[in-house]
C-alpha cells in the first residue's frame, strides 16, 4: 500500500496521543485521540467529547474532522487514531463522515508505545454513500 511515510505516520500517532490527553470521557473513561493530515501538511487533532445526554457524544475522529473543516481544510490524506485499547478502528458513523471527504483515506491505528498498523478507509468501508450520490448537490461549496 502506497501512503504517507513511516516518519509522518509516527508524527500523526504522537499528535493523536497528545490529543487523547484532552479527552472528555467521564462516562466511559475511554479516551480517544485522532490526528487528521491534510494534503498541504496541516495536522488537526481531536478527542472524544462525551455529553451527559449520551447520544450527543462526539468521537475523536469527527471532532478532528469538523475542526479541520472549520479551519479551512477539506483535502485529507490520512488519520491516526489512538485510544486506551490496543487498536481502535473508527466507528461506522466516523467512517461515513471521513468518506465524504476521502473514501480512500489512509488510517493509522496507533498504540500507546507509538507503534502503529496501517489500513485504508476503502477496506474498512468499501461502499460508502458519497456526496456525489446527490443528483442536484453542489460540491463546490
Ligand atoms: N469513540 C471514539 O472517539 N472513536 C471511535 O472510533 C470509537 C468510540 C469514543 C466515543 C465515546 O466517547 C467512547 O469512545 C466510547 O464509545
């Protein structure tokens, strides 16, 4: 699989680990951090934010995605995810949200010690609903 080099992947994992420290997860005590890499090199991080009305909780991946889009980025090439577990592949909702921007996104599953394994969004989520599925949408917005 051709993707970002190991040095950059390691940097993304370290950024995700730092973001995990900011996790707000008083209900699950399960901390998650994500670091999203845009093609221009910008890294945007996110953590899970849990809300007392549980369904309002936002995963680390979508927190990072929304912050990155709000910061002017839309062209993403990779995301690293770390948690308190060994490996945490993005949940189904995050797979859909990420696929809207790049269905071929590289996914780096990181661990506490900085090691990681690689996969891709198209292998985890092979047939997404896509923005192009809207016949009358305006993708330039
Ligand atoms: N969580 C994430 O942040 N990302 C995932 O991919 C899986 C789940 C969070 C949501 C919630 O705060 C906690 O982990 C338990 O589900």
